[in-house]
C-alpha cells in the first residue's frame, strides 16, 4: 500500500514512535534533564493537541477512562512535596497512554494497520545505524561497560522500543506480499537489531523480543513457524558466535551480579521495594494513603530509604509505583484501562471474524501481543518512556480501530506493487477495502 493513500495526520501518527526514538538518540549527547528533553515534551504536547482536534469527542466517547485517569493524576499533585517532578512525570505518562485513542481514531483499516507496523521498521533501522555509529565514534552511554566493551547506542527502557518492534515484525510477513529483496532486507535488519539487543544483556529487552514473537505465533496458531524460527535463530547465533562471542562474554562478566549461580531474585531491589512500601503504609497507616496514595510519581526518599544512594532511588516496578503514588483507587483505575480495551476487543471480534476469517486472526494475535507486553514490561518499570509505549499503545488502539470501523461486507481491492512502489498487503482476507463508519 502506498503511503500516499494516507492523509497527513494518519502518516504523522504512524511516525510518532520514530520521532520519539530520534529524540532518544539525540538525548544521548545531553544530560537527561537537558533543554532538549523539554523540547521533546513540548513537541509531543503540541502534536497531541493537533491530532486530537476534531477527534476528541470520538476518542472520549470510547476511552473516557483514559482521560479521567490523567485528570485524576493531576488532582493528586497538591498532595506531593515534589510537585514539579510529579507534574513532569504525569505529562510523560499522560502523553504515552493517550496514544491508544489516537491509534483507534486514525489507524482504522486493514491497510492502515499493516502500513503502520511496516513503518515501524524505521525504528529498527535507526537503532542499528545509531548503534554502529556509537561504536565508531564512542557516542552515548555505554551501560554496564564503562569506557570499554561494545556499545548499543541506547540504554535502559530506550532499548524496549526496538525490542517491541522486533516482536511485532512477524505481523508484516502475515499481511504483506514482499519480494525477496525486501524480505532479506528485513531479515538482515532484524538480525542486526537482535544482535545489539542481545549484547546489551538487558534481561527485559531480551524477554520482550522472545516473548512477543512466541506469543504472536502461539495466538496465531502457527507453532510450527515458531519452532522453525527458533531453530533458524539458534543456527545463525551458533554460526556467527566467533564474531560476537568475545563481546558477549565480556558483557556477561560485566553483569556477573545477575548472570551467576549466586544470583537470587529476592536480592533485587525491584522485589524488595514493594515490602518497603507496605511496611511504610503499615507503620503510618492512613485510609487516605491506602486509597489515594502519596507523592505521585515522586517516590525517591518516600518509601523506606532516608539516606545514601537509595534515598534518591525511585520505585522501579510500575505497579508498585502506581500503588504508592495513586493508591488502590489509582492502581485499579489503571488496570481498568486494560480490562476496558480487552472487553471492547472481544465484544467486536466475532463480527470482524465473520468478515475477515484469516486477517482477524492476525489482528487478534497482534492486539494481545501488544497488551501482554505492556503488562509484562510494567514489572520492569519506566512507564514514562515514550518510544516503546507509543509503539505498543498505538498498536493496541489500531487493532480496536480496525474492528470498530467495519460495517457491511468487504470488497476485494486490486493493487500492484509495480504501480505503487510499495509492498502489497498479502492477497488473502487482508486485502479488502471496507465501507467505513
């Protein structure tokens, strides 16, 4: 499908994750709280206002709980002793979760959702190129490696973005008819991206890639393809081990604290922090604190640590952070977002499946992969990171948009790659042009 068939705003929505990762690359040259970070936040606020013009009634009608949650967060700011920090993190998290209604409003046809996922390959290309340049010119932060070792360009939750895209890439092969050159190009970029992610030794990053791909194929009912892919990846890794082996061993040694037989999960502060929060609550019990929390997104120094390095450490597990900062009410309201979209999806899926017997399976696998990855990543934290959240939330919203934009019967579309210069959507139930609401 040619990108020329998309209106400007839809193309802009498709490019939001790309804009986010470009900023992540640029921010590696500046301190985390630099002026460029303010520019990034301001730009995305402007983009959201622009994209919601004319769409807000439709979005609010379907996803009022999303907007009410953000409003609830803002209402808690007066209870925080670090109101500037609370306000900043509310903006970051608010921008992220409001991506889902945008996906619903703009990416609402089989052609658009296929094009959206295809467009996210930009992120893999940017990641691979930036990682290569980082090793050549010593750019960015070499996390876990100090001044030595191979670099991966980005760090922390920034790496969740290429990992998420890698997990969703399998959808492209289900919905696009690609020639050999494009197929091999995607494989090469994917392998290079996975190689850098593997060398990062970020456990959550690797889990996102493996779990996402496994989940998609399992939900799609294509276990044989999953097994073939695992065997192929294992073969390539063994074959190319002499190239990356020394770097991988070096990185494992640098992270020996978590890659050794002595490692215990209970030693992780992510595991312990929940008990610190519960102890604080028990020692200073208050119904108000239990229900509405305290110090929204301003946890450093407010959950058990009063001196040393740990006194400036923020809560890492998102569920713990939400319980601490927004109480049981806020945590339940946030989890209600996911329950809401799952109910919406299941309510409409039966009708969609009758119109698109094959493509509906791809959409279902894509939707639940995105939702499950979001829920899983919350155990690692950093829900304020926009790049991976925009990919997954836009994807989930797009799946709902496609389901709720279908009416009547589907009519086949004839489109050739030669005419458009773009890969076609696969010639199955996915190639349908719909009558739209």
